[in-house]
């Protein structure tokens, strides 16, 4: 049988599926309701059980029997979790210490543990995929947040297996996104192969940031930070408050503590918020908010942004925090990879521009599809391998490798340091580069290899946080300097090599010397210099 | 990668019979985890696991 493998993003609010299409692209496939984003929701009503789009559709009517946000609870103990049991949330109980939902279904009370609910959701995803593809799915790659523990991964793997999914591999979300963006995977000729990205993933419930380096196509996570209260939901809440205030102004009815009314407003506000990403104002309509009264109004984007000022400021703080933690200037970030639906907010992106005026902001991928697409890419890469080999390749003896601590490079005539092998490079590493020889007739060239160190960062100026009225901040940064690209200076001379007997009578710069620097796992270094035309070469190796 | 500067002649102090001299080791590398994804990683893994399927990877 032909193997059909898929990528699954099981997010806490949305799930999605991607496959490799015949044209070589990865397609995110739509479910039977035509949605590419399948809500991570399971619901029970009467004799029926729903998942995905249909489960979400009945959520407002039937909140006590509608389960959402269960991905967060995977692998958690009942005592560890916060439960918000009220008229708009299902009841939760402990089943042998595992959190479980108490729902009424087929006129009876049923208890479903979190892993059992996860299995229901994943089974639904698998069925949607197979219905779309018209064939059996033979394997899938899933992604989890960087802060998932080994135990959480195991519980997810077990739930997926129970759903009938052959899990090929579970990978990290930001890494999946990097694959989708093809970050550093096949650099065009002349492009740097060593880069650093900031992966910014704002989904519904959290904001996860990852500093990711790529060295010859291999990823290393350098730093992570996340805020579990800062996601699209928090922004929707601001909009809900605005609508509740408007409703009160119009009707004199205060719904600020009416949970059912707020839930209704929330459903409408969620749609309005997404429209505000594209237009300067958007309608918001809620039928029968409270006391039989409807709400019909429209919200202005600036107003929403103003109401969200604190949230946007928190986003900036988390970004500044991770840069500081990883001792990177904004200028050291080569690319920003946007992940998660909430990064579509225009204000989010314009604030990023302020911090990273020079950085390439990648927008060539639907942000909320990046993780799925990356999972599908990985799935199709490993589809042909034996399962044991895939498992073996993720073991520590293969993934934990020595990395360089300091950059290795050469020094130009005015003492400028050129990095050849940057810090954070997994070993063994090999880099090949080219020089011309200097003076006319020069028959010997001298090559010196150094270790370097980053120059100290300019002292940080204390910024006074201005209240931002959403007026695209032009006045602000008059005298502010651009974030510095990091510079380096040489610290230690590692090696010197001389290539002799070059062809006589060559013009200045006409001979091309290729240098190959290789550092093995123990740090042992070898250098090869070769004149390309004559093939004349010298190789030297450290003890 | 082409570096836009030129290699000089050896310094005057360089003795004519030498072709190389190593002075220091690089700073002791630290252990860190690389992410098991992508074809470059698979090539890395293949070098470690001498199994049939992995050695068949990439032409
Ligand atoms: N155009 C848009 N404008 C603003 N917000 C949007 C837009 N599109 C999606 N969102 C928001 O993105 C969030 C969903 O993003 P995503 O599907 O990436 O979340 P998730 O991965 O399921 O959640 P999490 O990452 O928290 O587990 C929702 O809060 C949604 O409102
Ligand atoms: Mg997400």
C-alpha cells in the first residue's frame, strides 16, 4: 500500500492537518465543514457526540457539556490544575488522580479523563484526514510546545495511539514552524548558512518565544520563554469588555458578571477581532445578550488596540526579556518567524518592526498553519524509515552534541573579525570559503585562525514607556539608534598555516585560495589551503 | 562563501621551513541538544546509526 503520512497540529484551541501534495507543496486540508482550522473541542448533546467545528457550534447553548482547552491538561495531575467550574464550564473531577470531565450524555452522567478526550479529538482529526484523502493514513508527526515534559509527550503519544494514529515522531512546535518556513534548510548560493531566528508563536492561550539557531541546516534551541496568559484569548477578552460597556451604555443592563451573557458576546467578539486584522472597523452583533436585548454595533480597530495597550506592552517585555536572557541584540536576529493566529494582528507586527527594524519578518506562510506544515514536511522526510531508526535518531547519544562556545574566524587587514564557524555550532563542523592572494607575484600566503569574542553591547538606555495611542509611532524614535548587529574581536590565535610555491607572476587577487576549516567533536582543528587553479595545497591538523 | 579580503605573505618572523603552527585549542565545547528534524539532521543521524534504511537515505 502507498504510504500516506500527515502532519498534525493539535493546538489548544485549533487543530489542523497537512499533507504533501503532488506539486511538492504542503497543503493544509479542510474538514467536512470546509474549515482548515478544526476547533479542539469535544461536545455531548442528547445522544450525540461532536468534535471539531460542530462541537464548537453548540458550545454556547451547551457549555456544561462542551470540553475545550484539554490539551493544556495532558499529563497533569488533578491537584496541579486550576478548574473554573461554573455555568459556562464543564465540571471536573479526579479519576485516580487524573483530571476528568463530568458530562451528561445519553441521559446519563459520564466521566471522561483528559487523555480519553484527547483521543476523541485526535480520532476525529484522523477521520477528517482519511475522508479528505480517501485513503488510510499510515503515519503522522505531531508537535508539542517546548515546555511539555517527557511525561506529557508520553501521554499524548498514548492518546494518539489509542485514536489509531501511528505516531512517527513528536517534535517541538517552533522547530516544526522553522521547517515550514524552510529556515536555513537550503540557503541559496551566497546566503549565510548560519543564522538565528526568533520564533514568535501567539496562539489562543499563550505566547511562546524561542531563539533558534541554524548551523548547516541543523537546529539548536538556544532559549525559550512563554507567558501562559498572553494569547489571542486575552485580546478577545478586551473586546468582550468593550462590547459589554457599549451594551451597558445603550441598554443600562450590566452584564459584567453575567457569565452566560459574556460567553455569547465572546463568540461574536472573536469574529470581530479577526475582521479587525483586515479592516479599520468591524461590526459586532450578538442576539439576546441579556433580558432579551440584542447588541448591534461596530468596533474601531484603534479603540481595540488602545484597550489592548497593556497586552501589547507585555508582548514587548517578553521579547526584550528573552533577548536579554540570550545576550542577543535585536540586530543579531536574522529572521522572525511568525506562528499562531494571533500574530496576524497588525499592531503586533508594527510593534515588532519597532524593535527589529532590520530583521527579515517572514510572512510567506499562514502563521497558524506553520506548525502543521512543518510536521507534514518532517513526516514525509521520515516516512520511508523504519520506526526503530526514527526512535533511535532521537536518543540523546545522537542529539546531544558538543557545540562551539566562541566564534572561530579570520582577521582582515584592519583587524576586523570575520566569523567562519559561529558560536553554538554543533560539532563536527566544516566550513569552506575563498580568498584571493594579495600582492602581484606573491608566492606564499599566510592564513591565521582565531577564536573571537563578541564586542560588549552598547549600554542600554532606559526607555520611558509612552502611552501609545496607536498612532503609528513616528515621532518616537528620532534619536534612537538602530539595534546593533553584533561585532567581534579576536581573542586567541589558534593556528597559522602557510601555502607556498604558488604560480609565479600572478596578478594581485587573481589566484583563488580555498580554505577548509574542520573542527571535530573534541575540538581538534584541521585547516586545508588550496589554490584552485594549480591545485597546490597544504593541510595541517592540531594535535 | 567568498571573503572580500586578501591573504598576506607570511610575517618576517616566519621560518621558511615551517608550513603550520598550532597555538591553542578552541574553548572547550559545551553539550547541547540539536533538534531531530530536517534532512541535514537525518544525514547527521545516519552517520551515527549504521542501519540499512538510514544508509539508504539521500542519493
Ligand atoms: N486574523 C486574526 N486576527 C487576530 N487574531 C487572530 C486572527 N486569526 C486567528 N487569530 C487568533 O489566533 C488564536 C488561535 O491561534 P492558533 O490556532 O495558532 O492557536 P492554538 O495553537 O490552537 O493555541 P495555543 O497555541 O495557545 O495552544 C485565536 O485566539 C484567534 O482569535
Ligand atoms: Mg499553538
